C-alpha cells in the first residue's frame, strides 16, 4: 500500500488530497474522498461565515474521518492595497459592469436580480448582509469560523496563514499552504505551516507561472526537508501521482479529476463540458476573480481578451463576473462559463462517484511505481 509521511501527518490512508475548489468541493464531495481514504477538503473560498459553519457541520455529519477547509488569504487584498496608488478600482467598477451588461445582452442572457444571483451562487441568506465576498473582512470572518469550529486541517489556497498560526496550532489544526513559487514556499515555512502544496501552471483555478514538472522539485529543494511537499496541477491519474512522488513530493492535491464526479458541486452542463473538453480545452484569464486562473475556455474570458480590456483587481472583478457566471449557470450555458479546470481535462472520460476516482488513482499510482521499481538501474 502506498504510504508516505503525509498519511501520518493528516491521519489518512492514501496520500491523495481533494483540492479545495471554490463551491465545487462541497461537504458531499469532501466526505466522499475522506471516506474513501483520502483527505476531503472543502472549497470554502466563496462561503460567507454562516455558510462555512454549515458546511463544516454537514461534513462532520457525513464522515467521522479527518477533513480540511480551504479559503483564500491573498496578501494584496488583506493589505487593502489592491488599488493603492493606481486608478481606483471602485471608480472603474461601473464601466466594467456596463461591459458585463452588454456582454449578457449579446449572449441573449437576462440579468439576474440579487435574490436569483444568491440562489445561483448558493449563498446562505444570513451572509447577504455580511462582508463583501473576497474582501479582507470576508477572509477574516471565515478564519474566525475555521478557528471556532476547530477543523482538523486548514489550507490557505492563496497567501500566508502566518497571522492565524498561533490560534490554529492551539486547536491542533494541521496547516497547509498552496504555493506557486519557491519564494512563497520559504515564506510559509517560516510562518510554521505543516505541509506545502506546490501547485504549477497546469492546474485549474489560480495558479503559478511555473509548470508543475519544474515547480515540484524546486519547492522540495527550497523547503530543505523541513516540511513535506504535496504536488498539484495537472495530476489527473495514478501516473501523475507517481510522477509527483518521483519529483520529491509525498502526496498529491487533486482538483480537476474530482470535478467530474456525482458529488462535485458544479452543474450538469459544466460536468458535460469537462467530459467533452480535451488537453487544449483550458485558458488562463483574470476575467473571473481578477487574478490569473485556469478555466475551461469560455465566451466571457474571450470577450475580455478580444476587447483588450484589463480586468479589475480582486475583489472587484468578482463583483463584475458573478453577474455573468450566475446568469450562465441559470441558463445552463457552459460555453459562456464552464468553470475552472486544469490541463488534465483530456483525461476525464465520464462522471463517476468520487470513491471510484480515489480508488483508480491509487491503483494507477501503485502500478506506475511498481513498473518504475522493475527497471534496471546501473
Ligand atoms: C473548479 C476549481 C475551483 C478552484 N477553487 C479554488 C479555491 O477556491 N481555492 C484554492 O485554493 N484553489 C482553488 N482551485 C485550485 C485547486 O485547489 C488545485 O490547486 C488545482 O485544482 C490543482 O490542479 P488540477 O485541477 O489540475 O488538479 C480551484 C481549482 C478548480 C479546478
């Protein structure tokens, strides 16, 4: 059986971690992965504090195994300096909202009112009057829930969890940080995280300028054995897990491969778009959150690229794009917004239960490692 240091640190059977994917990694998906012997991680980036508490409690009802919570802590937003010195993003907002309205009209999609928007984005009614999503106050309110609920594992998907480390550690929470550069890896290790996730350019969602194959060994070297490294980005099957282990990682953080599952919190048309997509089916764009993110090729990102318009910084671009993504979801238009996904897209053949995906990945990794072990060296 494949067993690494990560299994002991996280209290899991297989060194397979479900990536925290905003809205997609739901309590049902996280619990299914934990119950199958991996670590389920909630994609809580967009959850307001009330929804986050509900998700944590729902996960606890679905599994008695360990699980994690992933949120974002981007330094640019936490410094409240996203637009410091430059043109005011707040002032630019109406112009971008007009761009979104014109785009919706050109696609024949209606604008949603606030209630319909919340419904599409699955927002908890009690969070409607809370802090603006993806703002500094929003991130801080999420962390209070993470600490109050004493979750077993916390993952910072962006940024440095340093300011919260003391309280997380006092709770016995194992802390992961997702990084895309060796510089960022060194920072989070100095802050005392337990595990570093090295996520390369191949991955879905916010990602690194550096490809996974080159990033993993460089992060492994940068952390100098002080903490284990988990590889991420484009790992779509057992061969990818085996390759990450060869590069010095001790586990894999996997997103896209778990998107085409019965339990994933994305729509039917989005799942079908994943099955239909191929290796060239993704693009990187700032048009959704304001930070570069890999996503299924879509008409909204293409419209920004064609217009040559610079998206706003986080959190402002999310205010603009949520109108479009919600309208596209309501209409079942995965061509307008298919969701984030990584370059492993072409490995997805069907929508299956998450437990089947875990099992296939583990069996594939063991096969690949046995094959490598059978080669003659020297
Ligand atoms: C649909 C989707 C949503 C994502 N949302 C988040 C997020 O909210 N927080 C985060 O840390 N990473 C997010 N990511 C990145 C993943 O955590 C992970 O690093 C990535 O999926 C790994 O690459 P792979 O998709 O090729 O497996 C997201 C990825 C996808 C595909």
